C-alpha cells in the first residue's frame, strides 16, 4: 500500500469493520511517531523507557515525533 496523508489537515480513515483502520492509525502511524519521539530523547532518558519496535513498513517520510 502506498498512501499520502497531508500534514496540518484533519484526516479521516474509513472502511468496513476489520479492514485495518485502527491498525494503520495506531499500530503503524502513531507507533512510528512515538518511536521517533523516544529516539529524540537523551540516551539517559531512553534507558528508563521500553524499547519500541519499528512498525513493519518500508518507509515513512515527513512524520513528526508523536507524544
């Protein structure tokens, strides 16, 4: 799948039940943003946090860190 999601816009993900909307939003996009946020912290701060797994994607560009 190849998608482009505009920044600074309200974006809605729709589909039938079980189609992967929540997986895309939370397990992929949000998880990668959160992982980028944790990587921006100092190594001292990161030692107290669980290691985040990288989502199973080839590339995500332009995604800011997420809290």
